[in-house]
């Protein structure tokens, strides 16, 4: 059960240099299944940081949220496949054509079922977003309406899953079924602060609701003992998994 819990835990490498990223990977590789590389770290270090993580035996969630014309996003997805990442994401708001073309190009580069093929994920609504945020950009529908709507679009386009707040996991499961992958940021154990996340829940609640992977950063990195914090989170995930089985 501990190995399954580890595989579901994604640590957010929200650092600004290669040396810090390497420090965290070496410290946490026994506790964390996947390391998330976002825009800041990738812009600073490029593909070298992905290769470092893989060299240390870790998997990578390339969190660049591609959102552009279909061919541009699709070709970026091909490069992500060539890097050997475990998963990468696009913005579902880029639309079904963008997602379909990305899936098609990824399938041609890394066929479905092959060990090299990453999970293709679509971001629904950012966990920092609220109803007010959506209204400000001209979206008059609620978060609870937009998230399953975008998740259905992603599934219909052939994406493997979505990135969404744990509070919307149940809505996505109802819309897309049990096999659709759900990656949830905005997860905060009881001992951690909310920081800039708005729609959050605990690791146990997210797993119990049906989340497949949990993205957790500051509750581990800001802890007095990060390894102990990761252990506490793994224990919580394990307990929730037992409750689901």
C-alpha cells in the first residue's frame, strides 16, 4: 500500500534553480512518485532538469499548460513525449481541436499502450480561480458547471484525464467515468496553510472522492522536516486507499 501511495504523490518542484531542484529530488525520491516541473523551473533550466529527475529514478509531470494554436501545442506535446515525461498538460480552454491534434500527434510518437507514452492531461479551471475570476474574463457559468463541461470535452478529444480541484472530483467522475485520470492540485493536509489556493481539501478527502494523483508542494517544502511531512501525507493517502478498496 505504501508503494501505491507513493506513486500517487506528486511533489511540486516550485524552485528557481537546478541546484534546489536536485536537492529536493535527492531528498524525496524515496517518498514521491512524480516530480512536477512547472513554468519557472523549466524556463530557467530547460530539459536538463527533466533529465536529472529521470536520472535519479524519478518520474516527471511537465506542468507547462500548453495553450496555443492546435499544431503548435501538438508539436510541443511530441517533444514532451520525446523527453520521457510521465505526464504533461494542456489547457482544456484551448478547445477540442487543439486537444484532438495533440492526442493524434502523441499517439503517432508514442503509441497508446507503450511504456513510453505519457498521460495526456487537460487543465479545467485553475484552483486559484473563483466565480469572480471567471466573470472577469467573460465566463458567466459557474466553476461547478465549467469543470465537468471541460472534462467531457477533454475525454471526447481523447485525453487521458484532467487536472482539477479536488472539490470537483465527484463531478468529473459522474461526467467521465471511473477510468478517466484526475490529478488534483489544491491539496492541503490539516497541518499546512492554504497559501494562494482557494478550492482545497485534504489528501484523504481527495483520494476518497476519487482522485488518482495529488500535487503537493509547500506543505512538504515549507515543513520543518520535509521528509516527515511527506511520510504523514503518505500515511493519510494509504488510509484513504484502504477505505476505497
